[in-house]
C-alpha cells in the first residue's frame, strides 16, 4: 500500500482555521448571552473539535519551517565542504 502524502499547510490555511475558531467562540458568546442552551452546546462541541486542529496545524507549519531551515543549512554546509575540498 502506498504511503499517503500530506498536503502542504500554509500560514494562510492556519489563519483561516484560526478565524473560524474566533467566529465560533464569538457565536458561542452570543448564544450564552441569549441564554440559548442548545446552540451554546453546539458551539461548545465545535470549539472542542476546532481548537486542537488550530494547534496541530500551527505546530505542523512551524515544523515544516524548521525543517526547511535545517535542510538549507545542511546543503550550504555540504557545498562549503565541497568547495574547500576542491580548493585544497
């Protein structure tokens, strides 16, 4: 079986999910203020699902950024070693 590949996550994607979370929290606050118990319960469940996703996606973007920096550093070190070897 083929290994599934992850689709790239961008800062824009994370910002969209964060905006969704803010909207849900705002609606939950409005439902609370209106004493709408049913909708407050729905929003509470949605916030419970979305909130960890925001954290997970933010961590993934941060990991991918660090990996790119590490990869660039590794390539530059390799190029420097090859250059030094060629000049020696």
